[in-house]
C-alpha cells in the first residue's frame, strides 16, 4: 500500500480527497498547512506529498522548497485552484513533480499519482524493455502500447541514475517530461486521437486508443526514442510516424496557458522541466534537452571560475541596438534555460529600452542561431507584450530557420508577427509603415 501526505487547510476538501485516496488504496496522513506537514515528515516518510497551493502559515510553494531541501527523494504534487496558474508553473520550476487543477481531481488525481509513483519504482519489466532497445546507444522503437511508456521511461531513469545525472528530483522531472512527450507522440501523433476525447475521462480516452491501434494504418506506426547522456546534458529525441504537426508537441497558446486542459497542462510540464525544446520541420520529431545542474560541476573548475569572476562574465543571450525608432534585439544564444540569470538581465535591458518614448517598433534577429528553445519564446512574448502597449507599434522577426518559423507560427500569439529574411528588410518595412 502506498502512503501519502495530504496537505489541505480546508477540512471539507481534505475529507473528500482523503476518502477518494483511501478508496484507491492509499494510506493517508493529513496536515492543515505546510508547517504542520514538515512536522509529519519528521516522523513519517510517505511515498508522495499532495498539497494545496494556497494555505496559511506556509503555502504550497514554500513547502515544495522545504521538501526539496530536506527530503529530495520525495515527490510533491500541487493542487491548484482557478487563478493560480503562474504560481503553479513557478512551483514546478522549484521542483514539484506535477500539479492538478482542483476541478479535475475526480478525473485525474489517481492516474497522476499512480504515474508518478510508477515512474519512481524499479519496474520488473527488464525483458520487455530490452526488446524495445534497438542499440546500446539507447535507441528504442515502441509499438503503440501505452504500458511501454512506463517501462521505457523507467529504463531511461535508471540510465540517468547510473550516469549520476542530477538528483532524484531532476531525474524525476526529466522522466515526467519524457513520459508526456511519448504520450503525445503515441496518442496524438501515431493514433491521431482528438485531444478533446481526454476531457471525457481517461477510461474513455484509453478505450478509443485501444480501438484505434488495432486498425491500419495506425497499427503499423511506431514511436522512436533516442537518448543521449553525456557529461553536460541529456538529449531526448521523440519521433512518431503519424501526420506531422508541431502542435502535438507545442502548446497552442497566446501565453495564457489553460491548466484546466490536460493537453496544454502536459505540454507546459515538458516546457517547464526541460532547458530546450524544438520541433523539426516535419512536425514529427521533438528534441528535449536538460543540462546537468550547475552545482554538479567539478569543484576545481568551479573554484577557478569564481576566482576569475572579476575578469569573466556569462555570455550574453540578447544584444540590442536601434535604427531610428526601431529597436533591434539580436538573439545570441538560442537555448538559454528558464533559470538563466543572464537571459533575464538581457531581457530586462531590452524591456527598459522599449519604454523609451521615441521608440516605436522591434525587430528580433535570429541570424546567429539555427533554432531556439521555449525559454527564448517566453522572452519574446514578454517583449511583445511591452511593445503592443504602444499605439501603432509593430513586431518583426528575421533570420529564422524553417523550424523557427514553424514554432513562431504555431505559438499563435494574439497577433501575426512579420517575418523577413534579413534585418535590413525588416527595418525598412517597419519604417515604411511608420512614414505611411
């Protein structure tokens, strides 16, 4: 029997959730807030913590930080109510394993908890996983059997552990992202299921998948996974054989993620837990990259780096200059991570220039990179939100690769951005519009 610590300040909701968990076979401890939860963890070690986000004394975000520090092996799942989306995503970046909108607890809670616990167990499926292993370089070919997702993910997790890549929380985040990516490739890529079917309930969705995978051409399709682990990063490449569309792997959002939607929620998990994501031009291949945490860098080189800090600076992510009333932001690094302080610093510098009264438009130049990650897309959205407050302002991109164009178009911001081949063409077009 799995044990779980439920942290919920509402007695009514705590009672309802506890009864559901007990019915599912969980041994449940209950605490009213984060501070009391830490008292429970001093004497009991559950398999998982399920916590509300907004609570008195110590909220869910503070509890995630405390558990990550004192109990790094223990996964924490957040329950969020309407209006908590930004904090929920922030908590995921702090180390939470997943999150559940309270409106979806009846439909998703048990499945989500079981998925997380299952990914942590060493599954006794070695022979089956070995049949999926195409080469010692960790290349897998998977039939459209959903049970293989857990088996393969467990094997990859063990490889990460053998490589001593990150702590348990980092490895778990990578595996959660991988499981979601494989899920999307299998169900929405190979089996071409309608994502809205999942809103009707997981049992209905899985039944539709079983019916679909028994019929050609769906029965002939495979999901491919390539895993590369080295000293610096883990690279996961997921490929399906269905119809190509980047929207299978990228959220179709204008920046306001709908966390009530299971499809967007899982895509946000992928984006949040990985440092880079990119989709190839075919729309069938997703590449995920997670860098080795900085604190794992060998002590001697780190000491040397700190000693020379006065003479060294981290490489810039964005550069900016201007031509007339056009601000030109040059992307110098395509794959800056969410926690990259230099990216934030450069972004804030660009935002401050946008506020200059005589500046009207912005051109973002991607000539120095072949593609870019989700963190840069997030920065672009912030720049656009600042620009659009200016009456008549325009936003343009230049130097994009074909996959980059596809990502921009798939992102579906609340306006159509101009895309030009060269910086000069973009600036000339914006200036001409101003003169007109």
